[in-house]
C-alpha cells in the first residue's frame, strides 16, 4: 500500500495432487506434484498490479509486493486495519483426506473399473481409466484486515470405453468429480460408471445424424446445463458487462426469459465440484439468482465489478492458482425446475432432436453466438424419441435461446462430471445443471439428404 493503492491482498496456496492412469489392462502411470507460493495484488481504481513468488522468504515476498504496488505512483502512509479472522463455511467436510491415502490404496479402484467394463461386453477392445485427486490449502489476508482460509479437496474418477462391432469402432466417456475424500470411492461407484460407459458406447453403434437445419431442440436434464454455462453464464460475468462487451450489459432488471425461468450460480452445494467455502478474494460464497422469474437479477461479480456497480461481491472472484489474478467466474450454474414434465415436452415436438451428452462448447461473448458438440442424443418424430443421433453441432445465440425456452420440466439435475471452465488463460473447476427444456428453434448440423 506504500504507493497509494486503494486495496491489497495476499493469496497463499499449497497444493498437492496425485494422478493414476490405466491403459492396456494395467495401471501404468502414476505421478504426484506439489505447488506452493503467494500471489500479491494491488488495486488502484479498476487497475490491477500483480506479482507472485514461489519462494516464501521475506525478501522475495517484499520484492513481489513492491512490483504489485507499482500500479500506483503516490507516496502514501498506510495504517493497517485490525486483523479479523473470518471463519469460512464448510460445504465439503470429508472423512479421509487424500493427503492420508497412499497410491496402493487407490490402484484397486482403477483396476476394478477396467475389469468391470471388459466383463460387461465382449465388444470392448480397450479401456482407459484415471483417478486424480487434489488438495489445496488457502490462506488469504487483505488490507482491510480480513484473515481467512480454505481447505479444498477434489477427486476426478473416469473411464473411456472403446468397442468394435464389425468394422465400426465407437467410444464413450463417463466420469464423476466432487469435493469429497477417499471414502467416496466404492464398488457401487465403479459399477455405475462401468454400466454408463458401456451403455453409452453401445448406443452409438445405432446412431446416425438428423437432417440439418433449424428445428426444436429438447435439452436433457443434467449435462445440457452447458447451454447455461457457455451461452448464458459467460455473458452474465460482470467484467464483460462492465466493459460493455456482453450483450446483456444493458438488460439488468429487464425480462430476458419466460416467467418460469430461474437461473442460479451457486457456490454452496454440498461437496460439489464448483463449490468453494470462500472465493479467491476472501469473500463469502453464496447462492445468486442471475435470472429470477424471467428477469435479469444479478451479474456474476468479483471485487472490482461489485465496486463499479455499487453492489456486494457475489463470491465469484476465482483464480486458477496463486500465479493468477481473480476474475468473475462461474461456480455451479443451473436452472431450477419448471412447471412442465419431460414427457409433455417431448410429445409437443413434431420433428426435432433430444440431446443430453456434450463434449464441449464455446461462445462469442459480444454477439452471444455459441456452438456445442453433441456426443449423443435422439431424433424426435411425432412426439416420440426414435433414432439415436451422434456427433452433431448445435448452433445458436445465447439471449435468443434463453428467450426461446418455451417449456421447462420438473426434473432438474446437476451434472457431476469433470467440467472445467477456461477464461483469460485460466482454468477453474465448475459444474452445470438443467431440467429438461424445450428451445423452440436452434440450428442443428446434420445431413443434407
């Protein structure tokens, strides 16, 4: 604060990670990593000075602090505030920490899922499996005197199944990710993932492509929440709106969807991959209604944007590690259940597609245009699911798609896969969720026949 900065904070992080990989029938890859350091940030207006060091000697930290302070250029006398310890929430208590688990304790679960997949279907020719765990300890302190901390466990467990039927080869992926401990791993989980990946691969042998064009699209519950994340969630991030980049920058308090639409970004779901006890600016996390009864209710804020809009931070200041500055980022983004039923939604469509499994997506924030790659789904003909479909693109515009959601079912679900969000070169863990919804019209890539 010596150069006249408005605010400063320190973000200490100690992270350990372990990774196991299986290929060709055996666990044949294992490695671990330790990462440690502190990021030091100074704010002056909406400008940021930032530096970090991996060496926590006083001299190195002072050098980093001086570099961060250079964003301001006034001599200033800083009187420290009284330090107040903020006890964080506890949204992911666990029984057995990954720090206390050896490699030999983890290997059997990865081996079991390989053996289970091969046992379920004779068409299986290859299995890849992984188990990744991570433990982060965070210590945060700022110039306002707030001292707080977080313990963040994470586990990713997944499998890829490859099958051959005649001259056709197909593959499918299934995984789960939570802020849970070693006690989460079980034979039931192994069986669940194995059946899911085998069933998903088998379905692809029968799948084709629909006719290309504009048509109704029914987004299945759970993983279709990528629609919210990519097409809508990013455009609600306050830095894009503060800079006038987002198409929603002038729509606060205005109707953007049907009245039964409620969209939430939530950091408080128990053991959820996207949950955090505090955000990376030391703020309390919370459940934030982005859209309430069809009206744009809130942006996703960090400290800078909250100050700009004269609102409280929403607990969305997130960073990949101590080497990065925090930005407004999503956590768990989902839509609440609606008033309709899944059967009613599907029966209302004469010709369209039902999609429920996605591999990726992207959006242009300014225009709101998005594209998703659909791994699998079904054709809808005369109100019934018929032919499986695969490997199609869905293209649309976020605000238009949001306004075009004409029905939402009462089957809201969170997809607990290994979703990761990228922004400004940083990646953070997130989750997404959705009830079954009907979007009146989107462009579907398929065949021209």
